[in-house]
C-alpha cells in the first residue's frame, strides 16, 4: 500500500514542462544525490515499471569506472549493457559466450552496484491496475471529472519519485536533494518520453519531492542508466511483493534498500478516488499546474 504522504506528494501532481534540464540554485547549499531512472515492460506478465537507483556523484563515478572496465574485459565492443538482450542471449556478443562468462559478467556488475548505490525504488503497474486505469479514465471522462490519464509509465514514474522523497524523510536526509536522469533513447516508447517531458512544472512540487534537477539522455551518454535497467527488468520479470525474486534481485536487495510498489486495480481505484475535482483545483492553485480537464461527452441524437 502506498502511504498517503507518497500519494499526496507525487501521484496527484501532474507535470508539464519542456524536455530540458531543470536546475535550482539550492544545489550550492545541499548534498546532491543522482538518481538514474529507467523503464521496463514485460509482455508475458503485462507489467510496466519505472525504477531508480540513487547514489552520490562520487559513488557513481567510482561505479562507472568499474562498469566500463567490466564491459571492456568481457568484450571490447560492448559499451552499452541492455538487460533484455543479455538475458535473451540472442544477440552478439552474448550468444557467443559460454555459461560461466555470461554468469560472471552479471555477477560482477551486481557486485559493483552493491558497492556504490545507496537506495533503489520502483513503481510497477500490474495488468489489473493498468486495466483499471483505462476504465477509470474512460468513466471519468464521460462524467467530466479530472483523470490521471492512461500513461502507465507516468503513474510508475510518479510513484518512484514519491518513494524516493519519502525515503529522504525517513532516513533524515534533510540537506540532500535529487538530480534525476531519465533514459530517453526508447524511440518506440513515446509514452515514457512524454512522462519525462512533463516533469517539474511546479517549483513547489520540486521542493516537496527533493528534486533539484532533471534531464533525459540516452543510455550511451549516461552509462549509469544501465544499472536501473537491471532493476526495472528484475521487477517486471518477478513479483517481489509475493516473494518471487530471482538470484539477481535477491543479491541486490541483500545489500541495498529497495522499495518497489506494485499497483493493482484496488490501489489504482483508491488513487483515482482521491483525485477529486476539489483536489485538482487545489493542485492547480497551489502548484500552478495546468490540469487537463476532461470534457463530458454527449451522444448525438
């Protein structure tokens, strides 16, 4: 269950901003943690996920040095690690490797993540939650009520951001802020790109969610995104909320606090129910966001 504080700070605030980097002068007075965020979708289970790993800049620098070395030692031409390609073993160079080399690379990459990352979180949308979102959007559109939309990645990203902010409050990181880096190289997933491009419209939203900066770049330009790609993959290929954790996710969770929330139809209904017209007006007033109003449809006679 998502705590009310998470839902209030994240899920009820809609984003609308150009796809550019946002920065706050607050950075000169705080410790900045970088959050690298990637998405995943697994058709066989019908799961959508947006996952993030957080660490300080120095830790990411140390991680990336090890990361590049491990990829280069495995194959001189391997500069970008995609978990889906790695696990399927249908593409070069993975389809040319023996079992031991294949296992060793993933084991070494996971160890490198464990040695440098402080926290991981994710929002995962279950099939029942996605179906409920579509049905509730349709119903609320007919009734002229505000809707959270139909973008599965937006709801997952909202959840991820809310969880990270909640974590900062829980551990007392009051002087820390988050610089988000989202993966932008998925040309076949405009929904995810759209959710990134609308983020950070409100200064109040950024402050409440500990956000100091945000940008979107391809994995090749920000190799640290390859770490969250692993987490997103693992959380869509198993149900951690039910104890279904593979070897990789278990190894990560043994060293890093990882908080995923799986959104089903009941939780989606609860979230949407709280998104009343009064809440929408309050958000528009307090956060200066432009909420898309749903027009009530009338049948033609």
